[in-house]
C-alpha cells in the first residue's frame, strides 16, 4: 500500500472530523431561526408544519383557505406569516426548553416526544 496515500487519507479524515466538531460546537450555542423552530415544534409534538400553521391560525381566527395559501407560500419562500411567528414566539416563551430541543437537534441528539397540547 502506498504510504503517501495512507497519510493523505488519515489527514483528510482528521480534517473532516475536526470540521464536524467545530460546526457542532458552533451550532450548540446559536439561536435557531423561526423556520427551524417551526420544524422543531412540529417534530417535538409529532405533528406536521402545516398542523402548526393551523394551530397558530386558531388564535387569530384566520380562515382555512388563508392558512393553506400562507403554507404554500412558506413552502416556496420560507416566509412565515405574522400569526405563525407570534405562535412560535409564544411557544418559546411558554416552554423555554423548546430552545434547548433546538440546540440538541443541531448537535445530533434526537428530540424527545412532547405533549401535543399546543
């Protein structure tokens, strides 16, 4: 076996592992985006992102048609409507552990199942 190839392979593996660990550390301390929070809340409650849109719309008395339209817009542009952003903000305030779930997900830890009472 070629010794130069072996040294290069080990160096590349070390570089990739180092980059992975640096990214993991950086992600553990950053605040998740609203889109990520929507994803984490949906996963934690074992629902879909669309269901989270529907739940958010209930507090604002938004029609089902508008919810569907806003969700379709979200799928194409990741733009969250005001009522979903408000819902996510309130969910984060009422359950600060949700932010901890986000950082756990960033670092590769699976999300525990959460209550579906939101």
